[in-house]
C-alpha cells in the first residue's frame, strides 16, 4: 500500500503525546528551529509541557494533527494510534520499543506489532523503536534529543535504520546542508524505500542518502528507483551487513560466488543507485551531488601548490573510476599566461607558490584549468588551525576559487587532504559561492567516482523476479538437468546414461569418440576424480568407469576447440532476488575469483556489459591473436538458463552450468546442476 507521507514530513501542526524529558525536548527543539506551525502537547495531567499549554487527550485537540510524536509505553501507544487515526491525523512516530525487534526476549512483541499495524490503519507511521525525523527546511521535527542541524533552504535527505547514526550524522561539520534526517526504527509499516520516496518529492531535496542494514519489499525499492529517475534525484546507499540466505546452497561454485554481499550489490546496481563504503564517503558524495548533481564524465583535474599533493592526488585516484586527462591546448595557453615559464604544466598540476597572494593570477590559473571538457576540477588547499596559526594568508585561495567559479561556471571543489583542515566557516563561505568544500582527498576522489558513475547509471526497466521463501531442496541428476535446460534451447553435448562400465563403453561407440566419462552421485565430480576426458576407445571407457566408485555413468561427446570456459549460475537469494553470476569457469573459478553478478531478469545488453567486465573477456575476444568466441551464442545460453528459472521460479533454488564451453561458432553446457524445492 502506498501512503502519502507529505503531511507527516512537512507538517503545519505537531502533536507531542507524553510528558517527561522526551516531550519537552520536542517542544523546545521546534521552538529553537523556528517552526512556524502549531505545537500541541498532549498529557492527561500536566497543564503545560515545555512552557506550552497541554491538552488532556487526542480527542481535545483542535483537529487531527499533521504529525505526532508518541512518547508513551508500548501498550499505551496502541490506544493513542487508534485515536490519532480516528481524528484523521497525517502520521506519527512511535518512540516505544518492545515490539517485533524484541521478539527473541519477549514473545508478546510480535503480537503487539500486529496490533500496532491494526491501530494505525491507513495512517503512516515511523518505527516503532524510532527517534523520528528532523525537517531542517521548515524547522519541523519529531526528535526527542539534541541534534546538530541548522535551518537550510535546500539540501540532501538522509534516512537510516539507526537512530544513533542519525544523531551522529547531524553533528557533521563538513558544510553539508542536510534538509531531512529521518530514522526508520524497525519499519513495521513504513520501510526505508517508502521513506525515501516521500522525501524526494520535496523539490528542495537535491539528493537522497540511505543507510541500509537490509532490503525488504523489493517492489517498493523498484518504485523508489523509478521515481528518483523521473525526478532526477541521485540516490546513495551505505549498505552494511551480509545476507546469510544467499549462502544456503553449498554444493556449487555459484553459491560461494553469489554469497555474502553479491545480491545486495546486484540489487543496488540494478536500481541505478550508487554505493559507498563508509560514513565519510557517504557525506562527501552527498555533498558533491548536492552542488553538482551527477557528473557528466569521470574526467577530473587537480591543481595544488605542492608536488607532493599533485602526486598524492594521482596515486589516490589510481585504480578508481576517475581519470586525469592530459592538458589540452586551451588549458596550456591559459596556464602558461598565468604561471609563467617556470612551472611544468601537467594534470595533476603543481603550480608552486610563485603566484601565492596574487589573487588575480591565481584566479586566471584556476579558471584556465577548469576546461569545459572536465566534469570536476579539484583545488587542493589545506587551511592551518586557527587556534595556533593565522589563516588570513589563505584568504587568497578562497577569493580565487570563488572568482574562478563565477568566471567559468564549471564544477569546482576545494579539497583539504585531511578532513580537519577544512574549517567549517570556510566551507560555508565556499558553498555560498557554489564551490564544493570537500573534506579529505581520498573521500573526495571516491565522491567524484560515485558521482560520475551516477551520471552514467543504468536502472533496469524490467520488474524484478521476486523469489519465494527458501525451501529444503534436492539435487537433480546432471542428465536430467541438461534435458530440462536443453528444452529451453541451451546447447548440450550428445550423451547417454549407463549403469555399468560395459554399458558405458557401448554408449561411447554410439556417440562417437573421443568422449567424456562422468561418474554420477557426486556434487563435485572433479574433486572426486569422477570425470575423465578425451577417452578414445571402448576399453579406455570401461577401465575408467571401473576405477570410479560411482552409482552410474554419463557418457558425452568430447567438445573440442574451446576458446574459454565460463560459469553461468543462478542462486535464489530471498533478500534480493535471483542472483545471476557470470564468472571464469571450469577449474579456474575459485583460482581467478573473476565474477560479476546481476539480478534476473536481464536483457541482452546487460549480459554483454557483464561479460565485458570479466578479466576472462580478453580470452573471449581473441587474446593475442587467438580465436574469438561466439558472444551471441554465450548470450543465448544465459537467456536460456534465465528462461528456465523464470518458468520454474516457484521451485528453483539454484541452477549452474560450469563450464559453459565457448567456441568460435557455438556455446555448449558441458556440466549442469539444478537444485529445486522438494
């Protein structure tokens, strides 16, 4: 169900139900932030809360409040919710804990959560076990504690499952304008995806940052992706935790490759969001996006007055998805005119200190570097600590940066190599003139990488294939697995099953030599010595079969002329969907750890792009004059496996083809595995 969160997040009236320190804090904070709407404390005995006259009950309020903070115990919360719902309230934050999140310690928690949802009805709620939110645009908050936000006219919205992390983020001193800080609690009704969708509807929000512990309601995440794309609002994810569900299957290589975090990453990629690895990266990326939006390319420049800083910039960017392109003629001419003949021109640039304090020449140099072909120019400047030094000598850098920005209109950031060397007052002054203040060179480079990736982000248009709950599963014999996949037009070798060594030899004669012999009854045939290749006589087949402690045998044609071997696997991950893994196959799977993951369904272009990301792609494309694999046949093989999964999504737990033999004119599944619900 889609609920309208606009009244809750952008209220004109706020009810505070419950007394004590929590209720008083909210009244005080609304006054401190300059909230212009009505604040209505509700308390059965107190005459006032925080100096504001109190109402005895929800029924006594002038009307249904837009937003309500419920700061009473969990049992009383149910009754208050029902009253607010009946008054037509716009939404509420449930502060109390002891619901489903406490089920392990209190069996009543799950039942209380069901009662909570019934009491809320169609009215949106945050929590329970939730701090609420701060709207710094309008000075409206349901927040029972201190915070570090100040009023702002526009900025980023941040939502998190952790109230403590939310508090910490509001205390940042990095010059990041935060429009909203929202906590989700245990998300009994309204999840992070729905919260994010409600926040980006505010035109004053420039970007959305979400701290995510786990995904649920995949369709809600798809809806958020679509709406963010329509509004042009970039979304940044800080994902923590690892999915245990994806590790349920242990009999295949796919299970290990797709386990852990692969499903989450594939989901984030599919949604067209960007992922960061730390809170500093999270804040710096959101800050850059707030000022510049997604970057048009990954082409950046760096200019500093130190060769050490220039080298550090180059090394920090090494291996990241950004590039420092060589200077073009226009840049060289402008820089030479500003700097004279004694500076070696390059990107990153060390302009020395010849022009320090000459604001006009510094402006000329920095403006010359800000070529239209660049997505971002970084001015590296570290400010001295004001308690022991005089920072006045650095004013020239601020003035030059602002003037160069005004002259060129290009995206420009002033970057301190260490986060603490960008004073908050300097950051505010730069931001007012459109220069992005970035704290920490490493995080600045990471932010540029993410912003450029968002500029090229692809969000899938096909709806996710949502999995059913994990079930106990059985392993389908290889021969049967291949028969099923062949019915979806997956090419497989000619083969016959045999119950004895003698029957295997006879089958080999009918198939034609050379052949492959496989012993049945093993999850990992190679490790068990149950695979023999290139057998060329009936005697060799019978002898090899007698040496295997197998329950039966599979005799197959020996496919020759292979260019490369791939693994194509699908694992059902209940948290994220059906994870498709493409990897180097055969005996190289674990050795190379060369894999990439997507979520089903995928289209041909996504498969081609994923194949190109593999290191083994160089073999497919004819490494050192070798033969070129049939990419279209590989793509068709992946689509055939996908077709089987889609047709059997209610019972498939896992499908793996390893190896898929990639030839110049075809692709053949040499081995196949299927696990399905019993």
